[in-house]
């Protein structure tokens, strides 16, 4: 059986009130994940199902919430598509989503993963107070053009770095408040380019978070991690690995280094992967996939309807190829 599928897991920004409730109400696998999560973090289930947009925008809530919803969707998908391990060649997650990908790859169990993500959310929430900063999505510029602008800003004494390489023409930058404001101003006078300040108060994935990376390293130091059953494409290097020791290092590096998302997708395509399934809330990664290569199949699994459509699509493709 050909392994030509990659599972993608969303990060912060994909959350929405009530995410996962449809699966919770219809599948014992999803119910078990949410109920276990509520024992580990009391009250989290109510925040996910009944909380407001504002509740879910808190980084210390958003991160465990998306992890929980993504793991629940994965467990249901695995139950409905028993050929999953025979067909999936790789997994990847965008920023926070890397933890959901590692759960799917069985590098750690659900409880361990949720505790890691809860801690990660807390230290990044604290970082917003300790290291005030900002982020902006830059559209319509290539990597080298944008690097030159960031260099100009940094020559003025501020931090401004490219931190999310999402798809062609969409790169997110992070840095000091003044640094990002200066970048936005510089982009505004370039024809065909646009800067969109993001509603965050921290310079995520930038070098300003070195302290937080060290804290994550200390947290992961004694953790028991297993080798993966599928290739994991890590954010920080866009290259595949199954090795637990390497994955541990990459989770630390991820905190204060860029998310090489487009690079990861292209690396997977070079390995023959042609079907990408986003597992978890929203369709952000499916949208990015279409901007990277519209010819590749992109599906999402987040509720009963998308689950049924996705599984049917994959099984139909399997019958045609056999």
C-alpha cells in the first residue's frame, strides 16, 4: 500500500467556540479525549464548548484547547479510517500544532502532551507581559525583499524577524512593538505589498523568546518520548525525523525560531506525498496548502460532515489506485 498522505495539525488562530462538540456528541473516541482533558485541566471542556471568543483568545486557554480538539478529531479519524497507519507517511503541525502531530505519531501519550501544551501556553502568556512585542503578516513580498526591510529596522536598534513562512507571498514577522510598527510603515509604501498587524501581544517564534525556550528545555529534559511511527516534519528545520532525541531538541528550538511551514510542505511533496489532511479545528492549513500547490489534494477533518466527506474521499481514491 502506497504511503502518500500527510496529516497536518493547526495552531493558534484556528480556535472557535464549540470546536469539537459535534464530534464529542457523536463519537466515544472524542468524548474520551475531552473527558480526560477535563480531569487534567478542570473546566477546560466548558471553556471550549461554552466559552466566548475572548475566553479562547487567551494563550493559556487557546493552546490546550486546540490540542484537545485536534487530538479528539484525530482519534475519531483513526477509528473511521483504519488504513491510516498504512497510508500516512508524515505528520506536521503549525507551531502549537506540532504537539498534536507528535501525539498522533505516538511520541507521547495524551496526558503528557496536554501537560506540555498547558505549560507552553502559560510561559508564552507570561512572555507577553515580560517581553512586550508584536507580529504582522506581510503579503505580496518575497523572502529576500522582506529580509532587507527587517535588516533596515534592526539597523535602527529594534528587533524585527521573519518568523512564519506560511506560503508564497505570506510571511509573518515578529519583534519589538516599535520594530513591527516600523516594518508596517516601510511595507505600506511598497506597491503590491500589504502589512496586517496581528492581534497578539508577544513576539512569538522570535529570538526575543530565548528565556522561554530555555524553560521549555528544562520541562522536556526529563520527559519520556518515544520514536515516531511516521516521519515528523519539524517547524524549525522542515526535515523529517522519527528520532525522539531530535524531536525533543526541535521542540525547544521551535519556541524562538521560525516556523518553516511552506518549506515543510514542499519537502513532503518531494518525498511523493500528494494528499494532505488537516486534522483539527478550522481550515487555515488547507487554505495555505492551496496557495502552495493547488494540484495536491487538501482535505480537513473537524466535525461529522467533514469527517464523512474526508474518509469517503480517501477511500474512493484508494479504490481507484488499486
